């Protein structure tokens, strides 16, 4: 007899979303390139669904040098212009150019803080915020922490980092555990640092 796992409601949107929910979302992430990738992909999502971005993720990785921060920061205008013709990406000029701008800002943060990881996790004092939401209506779209992160990142020159995007980034990278209490991943993610 097979057991059915209880998941967050949004994970029911196809196999790719379910796999992402089960293996990645909410797991504390500390790799600079992976954090940079999520920040850029969350920005690409603005006005769209995460499902759309997730389906284009591998293409984004190839187009942006697997989110190697230094390589992306060095991309030339002509490279970015070519990407605007690429149907595998979200072809929005501001979103495409923001990836390079964000890489440049990330390099400055790394110079000052030693790593992108140390810089970003400082917004939550280096440890995940563990929530105990019971319903999806309980989960906020932003918080005072994401408000502060957004304000500071924008001041540093990051783009597509509004408070809602920052909160989605925090959820994705495990800075906050927003799996519902009934979700089988809540407990697993609650124990990770």
C-alpha cells in the first residue's frame, strides 16, 4: 500500500515543481553561485510563475555561464543582446541586463564580506527563520526582513530585488522555512542549517 505524502499546495503543479519542492525549496543553501542563480531566477520570475522559470532554468544556466559570478559580471553588451533573441530565456531586456548588474554588485559584496553566502545570510543572522504556518493563507508575500534586504540590495545596485522577490528568494534558499506544518518537508528543513 503506497503512502501519499502531504506537500505544500504549489508542488502539485507538475512533476518538475514537485521534484523542486521535495529536493530544493527551503533547504538552507550556502554556495555563492547557487545563491546568485536563485537571486537572478527569482528576478526573472517577476510577473510570471515560478513554473515558467523552472522550465527555463537549464537554459539560463548555459546562457549565464552556470551563474559563475565573475564570468557573468564580465559579459559584454553584445552577448546580452544575443540573449534577447534566445527563446529559451525570458526575453525582457531589463531582466537580461539585470543579471550582469547583479553579478557586479555581488562581486562587491563578496569583496566586503568574504562570500556572497556570508553577505546574504547576514540578513537572518546566519540561521534560518523557522515558521509554523498551518495554511497557505498564513504565508506572507513579504516580511520586515525581506523589506530590509530589498532596500539594502537596491542601494548596492542590485536590480529586480523587490521585497516580494527577496522573500521568495529567502524561501527558496532556506533562509526561511515556509513549508506548511503538515508538509512532509517542514520537519526535514527545520533541522537543517
